[in-house]
C-alpha cells in the first residue's frame, strides 16, 4: 500500500473501550501511517484487541486512564477530558490525524502543523440530542442529576465550540455528518465514508431463504421493538432478530410466533444469515450505519430509514441499481408500508446491484479517498 506522507504523524482517538466502527477507522489510519504515534484519553482494550488493530504499538493515554475503576464511569468525566486532551504534547509532529466523536479534535496544534479531523459525529449528547439524553435520567435524585447534567453540557458546548479553530481540515463520515458539522461549527468538511470490510461479506451461491433479518445491538435508538411489532402485524412473514443488549428481554417478550429472537450469534452465523435473508431491516437513525452495507455486500437488499447515513448507502427502489427500500419517517406505519412495498416489488432488486453498491464503501476506497483528502489539505496548508 502506497502512502503520500512519510513524515512525523500523530493519531488521536477519543477512547478505546472496545473495537467497533470508530476503532476500525483508527486501524486504517495506522496502516496508512505506520510510523504514527497513537494517543487516546483512555485505553481499556485487552492486549489481543490492541494487537489486532495496532500491531505492537502502545497507546499514549491521559492521566485519567489511571483512575481506579475508570472504565465504569469514564463517559461521566466529560469536563476533565476537555483539559486532558489539551495536555497531549504533539508539538513534534507534522501531521495530526484525529478520530473524533467528541474530544479528539480538541488537541492543540501549532501553525506549522496540519490537523485533519475525521469526525464520526459532533457530540450528540451535547448538541441536538442533549434534552433527550438528560430527560432520560431517573431515580430518587433524577431532578438533581438533570440539573447538574445541563450545567455540564453548557460548559462542554462552550469548549466544543472553540475546537474548530484548532482544525485545518474537517472530514465527515457521511454527508449527514457534513451537514451537522456545518450546523454546529460553521465549517465545511469533505466526506470520506468509513471503511467496511466487504471482502468478509460476499453473496452466497445458494438460494435465499424465506425470512427477513434484523441484526444490531439491542439498544433503544436501534428501534428493535418497532421492527418486531411490524412483523407481528405481518404474521405471514418471518423475522429473525440477532443481537444482544439491554433491550433483549423486552424484544423477546414482544416477539410473536413468526419472530425468532436468537440473541448473540457467531460471526460466521451472522454472515450466513445476511447471505440467506430476503432483506435486511434497519430502523435506526445512524450517522453512517455499517450493517446495512455489510448486508448489501452479501447481495441482500435493505429496508431502511431514508434519513441519516442509510439515505446515502442504500439506493432506493425505482432508481438505477436499486439496493433496497427506504421509508421516510421513523414510525411503525412507515416501516410497514416499506415492508409491503418490498414484498410487492423487491424481486426487481438484484444481488449484483446490492454488491456493486456496497463496494463503494470498501476499505480500499476509504484508504484512497482519505489519502487524497490529506494531500489536498497539505496543498491548501502550504
């Protein structure tokens, strides 16, 4: 793999609690810039996990990482984190690449350094969803907690609103996030979609089976109960639900006889289910959404909300190269209508078109697009 830049590079990531989509982006940054130093506020990975994405590199962490039991409450340290991210001394690096959903873009850089900030999303809990997050606080001291949380978020927003001055080039992981960056920070951003390992998700030579698939972590914003209720109302259609999480018991209690709730499954079984499903059902409002792209890579159409990232990763029925059905509102009625549309017209969607669309979001495409963005940023930076 060729690189455009071999100087001194620092990669800064908010935190490493587990390996998920954001950490896979950092993995690719590390492959693009193998000479880079890695910085993060917190590192809770096992040695095996760290080696999987970073090889033999250590992660330079903040002093907060040494607090007792901090892995259980690190997200509550939002204000101390704003100070900790500024304490990283990156003055010896020429290029700083931050991977930020909240804090990493706030590292301090000088005029002779290029700072490229890859933004997964501006912090939702501080901006457009702050009331939703805070209003969900409950318990005996719920009112006190909410008052403290509002005060903390006000202070965080003041800090966050200053951080764009430290960034030379913003990069958004979708056009949806590009618009949010403009709304909150009044800065333009280039769009580079995150890497999806489409090589691990390929169509099967065997025929499809007669079931729909919902695969996701079962947390409230994924709207699994709504999907289950939709299929409860279509008892002639079978739904398989895959995933664990806090809503697993609720989903099981709601499931009708045509809904099979499997819970957690192996990676190999997830691949098989994605290959065999008639369609992959997705109900979340996501910044990007990797799972629908993986399903399309398996040659499987997607039924998804036509807002957020899936509006960009699914080509709607009626368009050339269609790869799924999009619905306009995050409601049961809209989802039911989309399911009915797919049953009536989905046979016109080809496995080949689904696969071709997914390949736009491959690891190779990410590497090339990000490399080109950094080259342009260097040219503009002089």
